[in-house]
C-alpha cells in the first residue's frame, strides 16, 4: 500500500501583492516539491500584469495612482487582471514526476461543489459556469514547470468589483504603439451570483478540505505575515525584486510614445522609443528659438527611465547648460512629466 504524500498548507495574512507573489516564487524555488503544497492568498487594489506585458498600454496608470492601486508583475504569462478582496488566489506546488495536470482541477471543482457551485473546466486554464447565454468564467489559471517541479496558480472571483477591473484595464487614450501582448477581456461572473453566502473564509475551508481529501493527508495551516520576511533572507530579496520599479515597469516590452504640445515658447513634438523601461531613442522636433536646447533635450532623454523621474532628470541636465531658460524649461518639465503616468 502506497504512503500518502506529505501536504503543506500556507495562508497569507497580508493583502500586499508583492509579498504574495514573492511568496509564490519562494514556494516554487525553495520548497521541497515532494510535499504537495497549497498556498491561499488575496491581494487588495492590485492590477497584476503578465510577464511580457506593457503596463503603459495595458493599464490606466493615472487612475491607478489616484486610487492608490498597486501594480504587480508576475513571472508567468497571460493577460492583465484586477485583484481586490473579492478575489481568492490559489497556488499548488507538486513534484514534476507523476504530475497530472487535471488533479488540481479536480480539487478546484470539488471545492466549488462543497459550496453548492457546479462548474466545469473550459480548455486548459478556466473554470466556467454554463448559462443559457453562454459560459461565464469564475476562475482562471496558469502553469509553470521545471525539470523537478510543477506549479499551478489562479484565482476565484467571489465578489470582485468587476466594473473596477474594467476601469483599470482600459488604457488611457494616448499614442502608444505596443509590441506587447494585449489582454483578453473574458466574460466573467462572481460566485456570489450563484451562491450569495460564499465568502473567502468558506472557500478557503472548502479548498483545504478538497486538497486534503484528494491527497489522503492532513496538515495544520501555516499563517504567513509580513514579519516572515525577516526570517527568510531569500524571500526578502525576492520581495524587494517584485516591489522594484525595474521589475514592474522596466521589464516592459518595446514600445513607442509620441507627445505633442504647443508651449508658450514654441511647438514641441517628442517621439521616444522605449525598451525595458528605458528610452533607447529620442527625437525632438520644435520651432522654439533655442535649437541647442532642443538638441540637448533629445540627447538627455536617451537612456533615461520612461518615468516622471526620468523626464525630470533629463530636463535637469538641460537646465544646467541653459540656466537663462529657467522659465521655459519649467514649463517643458511640467508638460513632459504630465505625459508619463508613473
């Protein structure tokens, strides 16, 4: 008779997306894959983009900043999603050997069944509710594998604010030509539309029960708080990486941005090409009466981050060479910083 596998259950006690995504990465890289691991967590007020997506073209960054919404980037592919406390996220870690991709799907469907929800798998990634007007998605997943471990994560929509999702995933109207992948806006619904009593706590209980029953083993859930970072140096480094500007913005694919404005001292048309979050090429066209200043601006923009700080740095270096144009450069700085949303 084969021995039941060891299981481990981790519950996050924070809604910080950088902590939760860092914990996922730590689970994937550091934990023993021979132990079946389930991690349950929630992010609040967060847009999570895929590894190869461009936040400038996918997200309304100005509105996110105004509403204090986090931006996070995961390591797996796929599209952009909005997380609030109406989303419950799950992560499975298993050994690659003998891994069955459908096993976790059966656990998810069992957990839903315990809540009185009858769902079905759609393709490889989604769980849907079949309705007369077509299926509605309540859960999406992504997968990742290495030579010795298999990783599966996703989210359930319990009572997510679906209108906010649409708001933050609608790009601001600006002239961006992106070579990144565009997000697919799926038809979705909340589990509470079917079972109004469903909560994060009841879903966690159902998930733990389905997980333990499937594997024929039990474990006491471990609660993870932010202070856990201090005892795990590798997790702290990973957290710092996920929180960094370079990962969230600098990892963006190549795109172009055109900015046009009539300032009080001349017409400006600025074109920048950006890759990995930094301007690789800048062209500045203007009828202003300071041609050297215009050429210096073009040179200083190149290599700067595509950010408000980057624009401010470029103008500061131009200002050092053209101190008599302080008034004009102040107007230029305000305009350029207003064109970049982070």
